[in-house]
């Protein structure tokens, strides 16, 4: 795209492989793999004009890394201050629930997994950084 080329895609779904995730461990590994892909793609293609996966990577760092670690640190140093972090997480959860127009049960479940998923995405991004810093070969993160 940056060189003026067109990107073509098929008008049919290529696969339904994610439809058969039944275990939390499968979902966690799949979400970790997504975080790894976000980190790698944003590093390779994160510059203007596309900013490929930059927002997703940033969200994982903030909601899956910085805020939870800050909450743990506050709990150790100033336990009462950690309530502020907890309130921030509750507000984010309620915001995600309110944005979902589905039945409330589904909206709560969806919001929960979105928030927990940020931690898994963060794990994937850390794994990518670890491989990059130590020049390690990456391997496929299998989840089934």
C-alpha cells in the first residue's frame, strides 16, 4: 500500500478454525498468539500511514500490563491506593458491558474475556520481545 499497490482479498471466508475453541487453555494460547502477532506486526508495519496493530498493542500494554502491575505495586506500598486501580478496572469492565448490545449475561461474559484477554495479549507481546532481544527463533504457538 505504501508503494501504491492494491491489496486484494477473496470475498469468502477462508477458515472457521477458531470456532472450535472449547477450553480456557486453548483460548488463552490463541489470545497469547494474537498478542505476539500484534507486537510483531506493529513493529514491522506500525509506521504511518497504516499504523498496523499499534492501537491493539498499546491497549495490551496498558490494560494487560501497566495497570495490573501498578495495582499490585500499590497494594504492596499503599494498599488503599490500590482501590483506585480496582475502581479503574471496574469502570472499564462496565464500559465494555454497556457498549455491548447483546443480552446482559453475554455482555458481562464478553467484557470479562476482553479484559482477561489483554493480559494474555501482553504475555504474547513479552514473548515476542524476549525472542527479539535474545535473537531467538520464534515457533508456532499452537492452541489446539
